[in-house]
């Protein structure tokens, strides 16, 4: 009689060696912006992706809270002097 297969969830895991080799330049709560410009976003989680080179950001878009996963290389930190209010 065959042994039943274990049920596993299809989840992505971050490689601990990649994450350790490339430390994330952003901490949770840091304010960032795309290097090409745009709205300010807050880092919610990171590092993510297979190589640990992405972070999850949250931002407001027309009064709706949005979440996205973006590559670290596309982001730049925003200081409080850069925010216009």
C-alpha cells in the first residue's frame, strides 16, 4: 500500500543565505519613493523575493490603502525634508 503524500502549502521562502549576504538597506517603517519619482511609500516587510532583493511597501492611492512588492534597487529613501507637508 502506498504512503499518502503530505499536503503542503505552495509558499515562497526567502533564501537565508541570500538575505544574509545582502542586507536590506531599509527598515520596517522607513519612507521610500521610486527612484524615478512618484508618491511616498512605507516599507512594511522585507527582504522578500527569492534573492532577498525586494520589500513590501504600503501606500495610499485615492483613499485606498495598497500593498506592493518592489525591488530594492528601484527605491530611494525619503527624508522628512523631502515630504511637502
